[in-house]
C-alpha cells in the first residue's frame, strides 16, 4: 500500500464520523491501538520539540526502509502521532521526503485542533521528514 493509499484510507475512516466529538474519540482509539513503546526508547533525544506534551518518536532503519515507534504522555497527542506513524512508517527515506500529507487537511485536523496541538502535529511531521532526510543523505554519501 502506498503512502497516498494509506492517507485515503484514513480520510475514508474520518468521513463516516459525523461530528468532532466522534473524530476525537477515533483519535483516542488510534492512541490505544498504538503498539507499546519500550521504556528504554523514551529518551530525551527522541522527544519531539515543539509539542506541548511529551511525544517520543524512535526511528529504526532496516531493509532500506524507515520504521517508527511512538508514544506520548497525552492521549490526543498519542493519537495524532499514531496517525502520522500509520501513514509514514515502512517506507524508504526518499518516499517519506516526497510525501505530501494531505490527509491532515482533508480530515480537518488543522482547523479543529488547538494552535498548540496543531503546532505539535506539524513538529511530528517535520521530525519524521528530518529523519528521512538524514538517512537519505547518509545513503547518498555511501554510494
């Protein structure tokens, strides 16, 4: 499944939810479904700067693809990072760098999140793209 197909799948899930209370419940459900992140990975160097709550994002590079584990001490932030990880985990650094994340606008996250949560969401995306850029650059240097 491509990144865009995953985004379309998420958009479809949110389209069936009539109001924002239902959408928040869905985000909370995503948080609860996020696989448990091992405590040893919850280090300061994996905290995303720009988030009001603590959000950890651990990158793992294997088989030429980037995979992410994530967690947060706040349930909505955990749900948001879960959505981002669901869309971007398991792709090459180049695919992640090129990805245009349109699902954020399509499901209405930007206009229904508080400014601090919206900034945190953008910080999550930025951090994933930075990990992808760093790996992509390192790979080019090795070639």
